[in-house]
C-alpha cells in the first residue's frame, strides 16, 4: 500500500451499504487503483451476516464488485490496472485489517 496515486472514490449515491465506504476509501490508497464508484443498491433473498466484497466480472478498464451485507447488495465499479488476483489480495488485506 502506498500514498494515493490519484485514486478517488466517487460519491454519486446518497446511500451505501453500512461499513462499505471506509473499506473503499482504504482501497484508494493501493497503487494502480484509479476510480471506485459505488452503484446500484438492491435486495437479495439470502442473508450474509458480515460485509463481503467479491470480484464479479471484468469490465473495460477494471472490475465490477458485489458488496453484500445482510439482505442487501451493492455493485461497485473499480477502474484499475491491477489484475483480478492483485485486486482480490488488496480487498482481503483491507477486510482482515478491519
């Protein structure tokens, strides 16, 4: 982890999953992360007791993540030069340090 290299968190929604924003802010400090954009919130049938972040699919220039907590999910788009494995490692380090 290094100083922010232009990584930024886009605030385009008024609501987010509880506990998600501090994790995303820490993720902006990783070299290779350009932009993180939380997106659509939705409801699911299954229940996750703790916040989870999972890399879903590659997108042009980065990856889409799914954040889950309780019966709610939120899509998160990350523009990055990191590989999927590097991004998953960065997320795991942040969640472990939480």
